[in-house]
C-alpha cells in the first residue's frame, strides 16, 4: 500500500471512530436513565452482551466483534460508570432494608465501622450482617452500633368525654397514627368508651297497616305520649317519627282490580285506604301532639298474601335521611308487624326483576313510588344499609312470628326482637326495654382495614367480663357514666406503599376513631467512610456496607475486577450449588466466590425466595404468616400451606343447634357438611332431584282468587 493510500485510510478510520465515539456519548446522554435501569439489572448477573448490542445498533457498527474491538475502552468506562451508580443507588435503597422486610423480631441491623469490621472478619460468606441482638453482642457489637426499628404510636386527637347534647364525646381517642415494623411487631393502643348521660334519641315507628293490624293502630294512636314519656326516662332529648307500609301494589301481593285498588278492605263500614308500599307519615319531631294528630289520620289497608312488604319500608326509612330527618344521634327504628316478610326474589312473582338499588325513592307525598320497579331487598343488603346508617332495629312482632324474626335478627347487627301483644298494648314497655338493651350494648368494630394488616380486640368491661384476641370489642349492660376500656392490637405482614387510613367505630353510633398507618421498611443509617479499612481501602463504607471503587468488588472490596481465567473459574465454582447448576441459582451475581442475591432471594446460593410462598385471598401466606424460603410460617391460630386455615370456630356456631347444625364438621372455621346437607351451617337439605337421578320436573299452575283472599 502506498504512503498516500495508507494516510487516507488512517484518516478515514480515525474519523469513523470519532463519529462512533460521539454517537455513544449521544446515546449515553439521551438514554441515561433507561440504560441505567437496564445496567442495574444486568450487572447483577454479570451479562453485558445485551448492552453491547444496544450500543452497536446505536452506532451502526456491522458486527459485535468490530464494535468491541474499536470501542472497548469507551465501553468499559461506560459500563463501569453505570455499574457503580447502580451499586450505590441499590445500596441506598436496600442496604439495611432486608432486615426490616424479613419480619423476624430477632433480626437487627449492624451498621457502624468498628462492629462491621469485626463481623466481616468473623462471619462465614453465607452469614448475614443482621441477626439476633444476642448474636450481635457476641460479635462485639455495642447497643449503639445496632439498628433496631420500633413500632411507633402517636395520638393526634384525644378530646375529653362530654355529655353536651350538641357535642357529645363518648369515644377516646378520636385520631391516631401508627408506624408499624413489618412482621410480628404488634402495636397496642387503648380505646375508652364512656356512656354519656342524656344522649339524644331519634325513634322512627314503622307500622304494618295491613288489615289484621286494625286494633294495633287504634292503640298506637292513644300511646304516643306514653312512648315519649318512656323514652324521656332514658334521655330528655327525644324525637319520634311515624311511617307505615303494606306491600307492593302488584299481583299477587295486592288486588289490582280497579275497585279493590280504591277500597281493598272488606265492606265492614270501617275506614280503609288504598294499598301502598311505604309512606313517611311524620318526619322526626319532638311534638307529641303532632305525633298523635298525624297518626290519628291514618287508616288501615289490605293486601292478598300473608307476608308483608316491610323490607322495602325499612330500606327507604334508612336511606331517605332528609325525608325522615335522622340526626347525628342514637337512631332507633321500631318495626311493628303481625306477620312475616317478603325478601329478594319474591318480586319475580309480579314480574319485578330489577334488584333493589338501595336508594331513596320517595315522592313529594313521602310515598315510595318505585315499588313496582325494584324487587325487595335481600337480608344481606338490608343489613348492610341499616348498619352503614347506624340504625338500631327493634322488631316488635306477635308471638307466632317471634322465632322467624329472631333468626332474622341474628343477621342484622344491633337489632333485637320483642314479643308484641295482639293489640300492641304492651308496645311502650317493649320499646323502653329494647332501647335500654340496645343503648347499653357497646360493640367496637373496624372498617376498610388494608390488606396485610391484622387487628384484634381485648375488652375490659365494667361488669368484670374480660376477653382477649377477639375479632371485635364488646361489652354489655353499660350504664350511664360508666367507662369501659378496649385494647386494640395491630400488626403488619407486608410493607405498605403509602399511608393507609381506616376507621374503628362504635356499632350503631356515629362516633369513630381514624387510624392512619405507615410501615417501617427502612433503616435510618447514613454513616460513611471513604477508603475505609473495612473495605480494604478500596471503597466507601456506607451504613456498614462497602461500596467498592470501579476496580474492586466483593463484600470487603477484596477482589480485583481483573483476574486470570483460571482464578475466575475457581471463584465462580464456589457460587454453584452443584457442578451443573447456574451461578447463584440464577438469582444473583458471583463476587469473590460469594453470591450476592437479588430482590427477596437469599441463601448461600440464592436458592431461597421469600416471595414464592402460597397465596390466599391474593395475599402471601394469607396475611396470617411470614414467608421463609418458600414455606409459610403461620401466626398463632392459623395453619395450612398459605396459613388459610383458622383454628377459630365462631363461623361454625349455630346457637342451640350446635356446630354446623350437628350435620357436619368444623374445619378451618368452615362447615364441611355430611352427605345430604349443604349451606353455610349445613342447615339445608338437598332436594330429592339431587339425590335420585330418575326424576321428572313437573310444572304446576296455581290459581289465586284475588277477590276474597285477605291478609289476616
């Protein structure tokens, strides 16, 4: 080659190299963060092949070999820069966090130079810096050299008890913040309740006006003042309202012949009003004379079948806050009837298929005008709405239906049943006793608790009854000015992404406690020492961990990046569990013959994963245990591969019928029924068609005489 041709070739090659170098710098500048994130991931596995390909395409080089040959120096600096940045940032995020994440109450983080140096000299490669307090002390760690985060409680609002009718305070504290360390580090706080004297009561009397309740209506007209007087023995601040119900104005519930719609009652000469579903006759008032006047104007009505439309009426009375006039006081709804009730699904007999929407539908006259559009509410829906609106229910029913309403009351919190005489003459005594029972029962419960948090209650009642570790706090027979105390225990099995808030509330009352929760998932240590002896003078000691310079690696920066091939192979062999397994089980990188694991993996060969345990309810170990190397270690009272089995038995209880109605076994707090029975408590019997295969389904038409059959 001539000197001229050689000179031109050299200039061209130099220009191309400079151009490619600028392209690398341009790529670095424009894709810094994405390349940084990728490098952080790849550097832990020691693979830079993909980075080579990215940069090669960015600079339009023809082959990886040519690219590596031309830009090895630039590439090395590029990767080393990102690798060290990655190590620093990863350390800042995870340096001491793993101990807090572990959830083991014996693990603490050893952080400072002297202690760390001693530990590094003594421990085996697979041992961790974080261990029990006793173990760290045995390694000459002083108390000041150990990070051991604690759960913290801060009361934000704690107003004194007050009995003023305008500003009653019966529950303390009102607001607090908790910072929980993850794992078995529960935080317990005290909740106090003191029943206020003279706490106002709103009572809404909801009465069945079907034809068989005629004598009852006469007595209620006369007893308005006595009801006021009885309630004023409990509190001077009383308001009473009145509503009435019959049933849906549709066949087969009500006779829809035009003449019968106008006058559904027998021709006895007594006043009668057209059938209706629900009507708000009188909103809550403290005027006893007004109550007597408005109720006296009400007349009886009639329907066809025995069951009544009381569920529609209770739903509207609960959700129509403005129409009824409910105040921020003790709310009591008295439901008076002499027969059973329709529930969800019964509306289909009248061609009504839309489920109840739980909204207020009263017209200007206070009448429920969507009864022919929406089906009756279900028991569960009604229970949810009544509880959400903090309403106490009193079922005042006649003796022949008493058992049916007792079963219904079990499904609706803060409800009681009273036996009503055939003419309602004992309604005053019934209301007085039921109100006293409801207002003297204190139930503390929670709502909207985030996943991963566990809560339990211990009750210390004035009567001397004490319970521990229950799902709710509960005391009975709490009299005026008596104080009862509860201990609420909260623990976390997982780190929360941000502050979460939930409420602890008094069932049936408006007062509640706002609880905000953070989780402690970081160790607060910022000690730094450049060129530290603990890091072989080849790195910076930060919070007890070495961040090595670009030329060194290892736990103490004791290994050089440049090693001969045989030495490198020997070091890598120490990172394989077997001769055929991958380095560090594919979950870490090999440094100086030791595995440095990624994420939640741990163990000598990164073979353990504390996130691979079984899940229950979309939560690792069901939120009732900790994951240790793929196996759930359950909290007390829980067992199973995902801690899904509770040793509690309360969900299997069926009162006097025994566990699972004596027709099954209680396993994991659920009933497993014997053959032939099913249902939550094995209370239902399988239909014959499910037992015998040779069965014929026969459709039977039933005729109803709509002109003569009346609810008696």
